[in-house]
């Protein structure tokens, strides 16, 4: 149970490519992720990476903010655990919610 937070974090990180490919996602949200990647790659940081532990702290805080800010959107693109998600690529998936009324079934069968 202690590592559940890391599993959720990993699932949201793996959802980023699908999130960026979706044309219905607003450009400002995609730009936030892209600027986060640019900040991560650029050598210019608020805290220089030369400082042992604190050098990567600003990158970690920025990405935790981005993942927290986009948490609801990224959760929609996350692949459920135990599934690779490859079987749904390029196909429309329809979520159907239904209930069975046993009284009507008994009347139809009589």
C-alpha cells in the first residue's frame, strides 16, 4: 500500500503520449507538458544540478505540479493495469452501462 502513490504516478507518466496525441485536448494543456519537457532538458535551472540533492529538486517539483494539475485528464488516458492497451489502438471504444430487469425477462419467457 505504501507504493500505491508511485504506481499512480507511473500510470500518469505513461499516459502522457496518448494525452499529447489527442486532438481534443486544449493546446494550453499540451503546451504545459511540452514546456515541462523543455525545462527538464535545458541546462538552465533555478537550482543548478551541480548541487548534489537539491539540483534536481526544482525539476521534480515542476513535474509533480504538472502531473497534479493534469491529474484528471491524464487518468482518462491511463491504460488499466494488467492491460497493454495495444488491442485498442486505432479503434473506437464505447463504454456501455446497462442493468438487467429480471421481471421483464420472466414475463417475456412465459
